[in-house]
C-alpha cells in the first residue's frame, strides 16, 4: 500500500469522471514540512501556529515567529499555505500564560480569536511576523473560532494597521493578502451570507463544529464517538455551507480530522467539497479513493440519501456499499 501511495504522489488528484479535488495537509511545526513533498499534498490547508507557542518556554519573539513562517513558505515553494492565527486557550494551554480565571468550560471560554482580540498585542506581533515572512509572496490568514462576522472586521483592522505600519518603513510586503474564517461555531450557520461576503475563503473546522453542534466534548472518550458526523443532519449542515460558498463565489474547504478517512472524505465529496485538508499520512489513502470515485454518481446518491426523511438512514453503511459497488 505504501508503495501504491508513493506512486500516486505525483499523479493528478481527479475523480474517475474528471472532477479535480484539492488535497491539502495540516501542519504546525518545521518538522512537518518534509511531508509536503513526501505526501504529495498540494499545499498546507491549515498551519496551526499555536504549536510553536505550545512547545516554547515563553512567548516566541517576533523574530522566531517570522523565521518559522519564512521556513514554511520556503518549503511550500509556491504551493498554497493557510496560516491560522493563534488558537490558544481551551485544550491548548501555554504553561507560561496564565488564564487567570479558572474556566468551567474552557472549550467555550476565552480562547482563539476571542483571546487575541482582547490581547491585540499578541495578534499584532503575529501578523507582523507573517507579513514580513511573506514579503513578495501571497499570504493567507485564517481566523479560528469566529462567532460573529464583526470579529472578522476587528481582526482585519489589526491586519490593515500592521500593513500600514510596515509600508511606512518601506518593508517588502506580501503581493496579496487573503483573509479567511474557520467555521467552528454554530452561530455562523445563521450568518452565512454575511460571512461569505466578509472573507476571501472559509474552512470548516469539523472537530470543533461537530463538538458544538452535537454538544459532545471532543476530548471526552465517553461521548466523543457517540454520534457520527457521517450522518444525515451533519452532512446536510455541511452541504448548506458548501452551497452558501458557491452562491457568493467564496472558496470553501474543510480541515478537521473528518477529511482524513477515505469513507468520510467520500461523504464530503458527496456534499460538494472539492478541497480538503488532512494529516499528511491520510493524503495517499484519500487520493487512491478519489481516483476511483465516480463523482456524479456519488453526488446523485448523496442527494437522495439526504432527502430521505427516515431517521434510520445509515449513510456510513450506504457509502461502504457504494464504494463496493463501484470498485
Ligand atoms: C477543528 O476544530 O476542526 C480544527 C481543524 O481545529 P483544531 O482541531 O486545531 O481545533
Ligand atoms: Mg478547532
């Protein structure tokens, strides 16, 4: 199998009926970078910048941040990279940063964009490091845990301010800036039109979105696997996001763990995703699946399955059957 995946590495990722699918990888540290060529990923769909902060003994200085981001962009050599701004708080604790108040529900607490908007110096420093590292290249920012569209405008103001600051000192700026939002908090589902107009792209964080939609703690083994994301309600919800993206011409990707298992990835293709980001080791198996996939048949199959009002519809079992039938 490993040999097969290696052979597939440089082959195009298109379905049997010719639909191209973009397979990106998730990363977070310099050690992940060789995987970019080894896996055959077409870019980094999620760079978790908080990992550098989590392995450090104190806040990484702006120079250290810039160095890492430059290394990432150099390794990507023109492939697309999406940098997620700091997603600390919740389960991602920094031993040297005291969230002074004990939180009863840290996953829903002072974390990610909430925290960096309240501590703008943190965000400004990171934005500056990113802008400098990406001089002369395209730069994609992605905001975690967005809850209302207004937060995107606030983050944009911080970014714009740093751009103005650097240009005043004649710094070499990125050729192009793109700002995206993660869809992880259910409230965004009722602001999809406004959201799609406010950003250059969105990416579904299926780990957190599923956690909050189903009210099941992703880290609690007693409940984490109780409900299946490959199910009618969650897939309907994902389809709705894809459709809103299409309506506004806003690119939509997904970067939670869901994309990394062939059957789940198939479900995602079925509801319309054409760009998915996953751990590098999943790229080979998912690419093998995509190249065997009759996309139109799958799309038709999924449409019927999601229109079915029976609460017993077992999408996962149905997809396994579909895969066997089309082998
Ligand atoms: C997610 O929530 O799906 C996601 C990609 O972010 P993280 O797993 O880092 O919270
Ligand atoms: Mg998340």
